[in-house]
C-alpha cells in the first residue's frame, strides 16, 4: 500500500528465545501486506499457527482502505461511484482522522491524495509539479469538504480524493492486536511496516525492546544503524521520517511529508518522529502530523496530549544529530 521508497518507519523488532517456564509457548511468523512486511510474536497454550487468520484479516482491511486496490471502498469513493457504503474499518479511520485533523490545525489531512499522487507518493506516475498545479490541487484539500452521514461519504467537491496511508497501517496493527486479545493472548508484539503494538512481556519475561533507526540518508536496512532502543509495555509506537521515502529532482530532495497548508513537501530540521501512546492508529497519525508541523510546533503539540510520549531526532545548525523526548520514556531508553 506504500510507495516503492516505502518508509519502514525506522523500527527494528528485537526478539529473543522462548522461556519454557512461561504459560504457553511463544510463536512467531512473518508475511507481506500493504506493500510492506509484517511480523507477529504471541504467546498461547494451544494456538500455534494463526497466519492464515491474520492474512485473511489483512485482506479484508485492504478491501476497505487500500488506495492501491481498485476494488476497495476508498477507491470507489475516490472515483465517485454511486451508492458506495462504508464499513466499520473505514468509518473508524475516518472519525479518528477527523479528530486528528481538528486538534493538529489541519497538519494531518486525508484529503491530500491529489497532491500526494502528483508528487509521486501514491498510485500512478509522478507528475511535473509546478506552482500552478499546486494551487489548482489545493482547492480540493481540506476535511471540511467531506463528511460521513451514516455509512455514506459525502463531498462538497467531487474532485476530493482520500489517502489514509498515514493512519491505516497503524490501525491495522490495532485490529490485529484486538484479534489476538480476543483469543486470550496476554503477551504479544504486532508489527506492520514498522508500526508496533505490544502487550505483556517478551519471551524472556521483559518489556519488548524496539529499536529506532538513525535517520541517515542511505540507511535503508531497518536495524543496521540504531539511534535508540525503547522498552515498551502495553503501548503502541509509530515512527515517521523523510530519510527513506524521498527522491531528488534538480538537486532538491522531495520528501513524502506534504504540508496541507502549502501543498509542497515539508522542509524541516525534524528528521524522525516516534510517538508512543495506547492506540497505534493514533500514534501513526500523530507522527505524520508532527513531521508536517516541524520541531517547535510538534514539541508543543505532544506535550499537550494526555497519554502521549515522543522521541524526536533533529539536525542542529552544524549538521549534528540532536534528540528531544518527553519525560515518560526516559527510564525506558537505551542507547545502543
């Protein structure tokens, strides 16, 4: 579901060997979904192979929210097909997107699809973007132009199109985590494309240890160069950055963080944002919004959100890496 320069969201999952003294074995498996990979580790006394069930859930998820699936609900809405009815997955993402749009002052906006596509970070081919095109497409941007009435989407302008990639991947993590909890899995780690949710303890009886990559251009292999390791317990984590998902044009780096206010890729010294909170869907959306806000506004934002922690990596005036984080994760941070 992501562009070919998919941002793996700067996370490496750290796993360990099974603890035979625990109640039930730990099982792990990996697969592919949404244009990326997923990895799941869980503990259960009897259920040793849930991959078919997980893959089935993810296929249903794509049939609702993937803009790369021409038969999905969101694709039908973007084509203005008559009589399209949304499902629970779509409505949940839409409502959370609307909430985040409001509290971020529009920094998070799922109506950015026309600009995301034009800049080359969505379905279709990259276009030759100029100021006239940006001005033309901006008239179709803004969540005030769409609404949900019952199970149907309404647009004030037919040309409005939706892209929920910046929140749907996190939500897929929540959906899979809820499925595991429904099976009485009290210890698990769910990761989709780098978005992560954990519960309980890992196989050694410790908090789950999650590595966040150093945001260097060329650092394309998750886990090869780590900036920090964060211990997680009953929380979600999502990371956004511009050092993997970009291209160069006329010597200028074009990044995937499009500013809804200007229609242009955001240029900022904020290089990587990791958000920790209860729901991975929320962490995903907040991380995207913070990259658009820039360092100072992002700091103010997360400090005013209850139950939210953050770890920022940014460049100073001398080109050196600097970090800033909220107080919450301080004792759970380990420098590799």
